[in-house]
C-alpha cells in the first residue's frame, strides 16, 4: 500500500503458491532468514524441505542462508538440493 492504495489488499504469496506458479519453468532461489535476534526459526528448514519435496521442486530450487545450521539441516533432509552459504564481507 506504500506504493499505491490499489495494492493495499495484496498479500505475500506462500512458498507453495510460488512453486505452483513456477512449476519448474525457472530456477528459484530461496533465502532462509533468522528472527529479529538473529536466531534460526525452529522447524523452518524441515518445513521448506517438505514443501519442496511435495512440489517435486528439489531439482529447480536453490536454498541459501547466512545461517549455517539451516544448510546443515538441508544436507540431511534433502542432500541433492543445491545449497549456498551466504557470507558478509568486503571485496
């Protein structure tokens, strides 16, 4: 709504809605965030892995995060899923 009042009722789509829309037509990059205290959300990696599996999206999605515990969990839950560790730093 900050852009235009016409968008005031728009919502953020769920991961499932995005996967259903993409249907493997493009590669999706999914970033997992932490909470306001920079702590990982319990169960987030499993929920995302389950959703990707349910949509058959493991081959056309990439998961990335600054939080290494998410990526370690994905290595166990979905070992074939491409994972990227994000880092902060200067070039």
